[in-house]
C-alpha cells in the first residue's frame, strides 16, 4: 500500500467515525393552558444540528 492510499484510508476512517455521533435527545416540557398544567415530551435526532 503506497503512502497516498494509506493517507486516504486513514482520512476515510476518521470521517466515518465522526459521522456516528448522532443520538436521540429527549426533554420533558411542562406547559400551562389556563389554570391547568400539562407535561409533554420532545424527542429528536440531533444528527442535523451540526
């Protein structure tokens, strides 16, 4: 394996390792409507948050 091929392979492995950092995030949200209190849940994939 020549030096260029080796460098490209290492770069590809590093790029693919950083692409796996996404995760599902969730958060409990408390909100009010009139005098009533409600709890909701927000869940999202943070892959697009850059």
